[in-house]
């Protein structure tokens, strides 16, 4: 390696993947990877997971306080009213329908929505952020219905976010357990410290680029299989295993051939992901309601087989997969559903970044050749 000695960047050893680096302060969420605890604004998610709604989590992340009834009603109404897309954006989805993945379309949708927003001062930004939370769910439903050639269903602002989304997506009333399951999913995935997509949103916001640019960065970052894309891949694996008896040989082979098992492993958790038991329990409940335990049993067997062979934690994406599939969500909508939840955290982080901004700009160590002799193009 030839390192330019006149540059102090060349001396510093880079921290690969920024592992263990604390990049900023936040009041939004904290992850204790040793004990498997996730808190939103100081509240353990075990206390938030049940008997609350996604809207309550949004209030908590935006206000850093749990709402009273009046505040919650106001926010629920505003999110409900936001579940509408400009007709121009529906045209964009129509154009892209069937030509690209739902996650790529969603990225373009978020970017397009920015054209219909004015630049506003910081104190007027929360309503704009909230609009995006509402709009993303409608966009996911529309992306699906257009590609299936189904008529679009208008939002009903009087309904809760989870319930209305399922109705807009499937065109029928969801059961109370289905609404509870989606609420739980949306609550549990809403924020998670400086995960890759949140970090990319904050990097973009740190340049004082606008909210929609920051969230477009986040959607793009979430799409990768090492981040939000893992839930889709986990479901594909569960389907491919196909039978409880196949799990052992499938996992044996995957590990022997050094494949990454999707839904396992985590940069921060040293014990199972704090969200896993809740997602697992709810996935079980959903499949019990369906009267068909096959896919859930395969999932449980895969987990058992992985743990028997490797000391590796089960992360949020593994049991998200049978939960979402149990809601009849097609696998290529899994990551958009993740975005539908995480947009609460992304927007809250962008607001936090703007409030106390400092440009996020690390350095790189140059490891290429130095002091090369320049030759004009005709000599090359
Ligand atoms: C999440 C993830 C990217 C974290 O990566 P990381 O902190 O960089 O950890 P590494 O990829 O370096 O893994 C460390 C060790 O565990 C192994 N490992 C990690 N995740 C694994 C997985 N899912 N399956 C099999 N082995 C895994 C690695 O092979 C490596 O083993 P080695 O030391 O014998 O080479 C990684 O665990 C992964 O790719 N998981 C699958 C994708 C996934 O579920 N993503 C969602 C995360 S919420």
C-alpha cells in the first residue's frame, strides 16, 4: 500500500462499516444489544407493542412524549387525511407499474411527492413529515392494486392507519387480529437507532437538503438485502424449505456453503432482537386464525436448526416474514411495508437533525498509488 505521508487521513486506521462508532446524540430510540432491549424515547417497546397504535408511536417519536387522548385524536385525523396522493403521483406509479420493483417505485414516489410540497420553516416541518407517513401507506396500496389491475380504493380517514391500509390493499375488511398484527409490526419497526437507512436520511438532512430528499435516500438504503430487503429473502427461504423435515438439510447446506441466512445476525444485538418475541407470537396468532400452521412451523424449525449450528441471533426480519405473509402481503411488498413503518423514525430523525445540525462528513483513507506521472491523453 502506498500511503501519502503528507496527509493525516493516511495514518488513521478506518473503522470498517463504522462499527461501534457513535455518530450523534438522539432522544428517539436506544438499543441495548447486550440485553436485547429497545426503547423509544425511554419507553421499553415491550410496553408499547400491545394495546397501543402506530399513531401513538408516531406521536411519541415526534413529541418525545406519549400523547394524551386529544393529541392522539388530532394526529390520527391528520395522518388519515394525509392518506391521499396527488393524481400526478398516481400517474407516475401507473407509468412504472410492472416495469420495476415496488421498492424502486416507492423511492420514486417519495421523490415525486417532494414536488408538491413548499419549502417551509423548521417549525412547520412536522405536518409535512406526517403527510409523508400517511402518503407512503397509500402509495404501497396503489402500487399493488395498479399492477394487479384492481380498482383503487380511497382512504377512509376515520379509520386507524393499519386498518385502513389493509382495506386499501386488499379491498376488504381486515379481521381485528390482522389489524392488531399490522399495528404491532408498524410500532416495532418504527425506529432503531442509527440503522443504515436512518443514518443515510440524517446524512442527507445534515447538508440541509429537504425532507423528501432525505427520505428518498433512506428508502434507497433500506432496499438492500443486508437491511430492509432481508425480510423478503427470509420469506423466500421459508417457502423454498417448504416442509419442516427439509429445514435441517437446507440450513446445513447453506452454512456449509457460507451463505448468509436471511433474518439472522445483527451488528448491535448480541442476544435475540428485542422485537423478535413479539413478532413471533403475533405471527403464530395470525396463522392460528388462518387454521394453517405449516409456514409458521417451518419458520420455527429453521430458527431451531440455525441456532443448533451457529451462535447467531434471530433478527427482526425473520419473524416479520411469516407475519406479513400471514396478512397476505406479497413478498415484494415486505420491504415497502418496512418503509411504511420506518418513515415514522426517519422523519423524526430528520427533524432532530435539522434542530441541531452539523454536517456529517467523515474522511476516507486513500490507499491507491501516489505521485504518478501525468501524461497527456495522446501519450496514453
Ligand atoms: C446483519 C448483518 C449484515 C450484520 O453484519 P456484520 O455485523 O457485518 O457481521 P458479519 O457479516 O461480519 O458476520 C459476523 C460473522 O457471523 C456470520 N454471520 C452473520 N450473519 C450471518 C447470517 N445471517 N448467516 C450466516 N452467518 C452469518 C458471518 O459469516 C461471520 O462469520 P465468520 O466470522 O465466521 O466469518 C449480517 O448478520 C447479515 O448479513 N445478516 C443477514 C441479512 C439480514 O438478516 N439483515 C437484516 C439485519 S436486521
